[in-house]
C-alpha cells in the first residue's frame, strides 16, 4: 500500500509541477502525507498521526482543484481532458477516504463494521473501499457510518459523485471530438 501511495502522490505532484508556488506547497503536503502513511504502517497508534493524515486530505484537495481547473478551462476537450476528469473523480474518492480514516482514528465508534464480513484489523484500505463504494453509490453496508457528522459527509460524497459524473463527465464527453 505504501508503494502505491508513493506512486499516486508522485503522479499528482507531476500534475502540479508547472507553477512554482503550487509546486512547493504540494511537495510539502506530499512529504507530510507520505510520512503519515509510513507512520501508519509501522506505528498506527502515534498521537500525531491524525494531524499528519489531514495533510493527505489537503494534498488531494489541492490536486483536485488544480487538475479540475485545468480540465474545465480548455477550449477543446481532448483525450487528456477526459483522463484528467477521470483522475479528479478518483482523487475525490481518495480525499474522502482519508477524511473518513482520520475521523475513525479520532472516534473509533464513528463507523460500524459488520463482524461477519470484516476482520478486527481496520486501516486506511478499508476506508478507500468504503469511500469508493459510497462515491459510486453502491454502498454494500458492511461499513456503516454512525455519527451524524460522518453520515453528513457520506451524503456529501454521494452528491459529489453523482453530480460529477452527471454534469462534469457527461459535458466533457459530449464536447469530445475524435481527431
């Protein structure tokens, strides 16, 4: 999981490399995020971990903003624009998964895990799974949000996922012209 995270952060950094100020902010957040993921792998009970994991959400939010801005400001929709929009959709899922994980680290009773389907070991991959099933509005029910704040976040993610596919992706696809 750590190697995959490094690849995701590396590709996202590459997408934001053009503007120096954005580059430095993104690099700073990426280093904090990789550090947090590394600590989570080797010492998941560290008290500073939640604060470091928030940097991952900030990094994903910055990446979403920069890539979506570039995608929506093109005069002609290209294959690159469509890939960019798809990447934003995936980044939305990763951003929400990190937020859910931080909330769960702070309040372990924020989510209810189905004991028949999940093991007692829970980690960020569980919340990546939960986030993407929520974003795609599948919601299998083996991880259930319990706290009202988390339930509100889930509703926000569902609305974001449906809106993004229905409006942004469909608009870009309809404007795409094969060359």
